[in-house]
């Protein structure tokens, strides 16, 4: 297994997160719905589902982090990560994305046989926020929920501590200014 790490920063009404998005390549060799879901459950990421693809519109979650495992085929994601703010990323069977709350994602194409599996630390429920429908007040509330989420005890694949997240700086470029701006009154 190899791991890719992608950073993000708040942009317009997409909060993103100081924690990096991780892509574990070939994490579950060959994929398979039961193998992916069992791996997630064994590592404390439950409330699992399997479905062909994911939502085909930009959305993020404010109530939980999420892992997405490709059980079959491939899927192209558009993600609010990287130096230019948006990155297109393909995952194939056996790859797993560990996505911090606040990162926007959408399915922009997938193979006809694609099946994705999802999981959430501690079995948390997820919300579904589309940035274009957020008022400023609802955006601030979502940001505060995201910042109060704990780092999960285990990586959904390895079962080890999420070192990429535990070692992430508590203050990244412009993070403190952005966080403080949420409490300012105009």
C-alpha cells in the first residue's frame, strides 16, 4: 500500500480542513464489497454502505469524516484539494480515500461496473451540504462542527493511528485567520 496526501484550505463556502485528504493505493488488493466493508468495520469505521458511484454534485460533510473504498471498477472524483483548489483524482478497485470533514467531493465519471463503499468513524451519521445553498450563518455553523470533530482512533485500512492527521500542524497557512474570522461580527 502506498499513501498519497493532499492539503486544502478554505475557499468561498467550502471549509475544507487542516487535516490532509489521504489516498491509500492498493489498500485492499482486488477490492470486493465484502472485503472493503469488513476492513472498515474491523477498524471502527462503520455505518457502511455500497453503491454504484457517489453523488454527482459537489458536497461535503460537517458531522463526520468519511472513508470511500473502491470495491469494483474505477471512479473519477473532483475534490477541493491541492494547490489550485480543485483536483481530479481517479481511484480504482482496492483504493481507499480517507476524507476529512469539510472537503468537497463529487463523482465526475465512473466505470459501468463501479461499486463504492463508505464508512464513518464510530458509525457517525453524515450530513450532505451543497455549498451553493448555504447562507453565511449555516456555513459558520458547519465550520464549527467540522473543527470540533475528533481525529478518529484508527485508520480505516491499517487499523493504526492516523499519523498523517495526528502530525498535521494545528495552524496551517491562513488557518488561524480563517478560524478567527468565523467569530467576527460584521
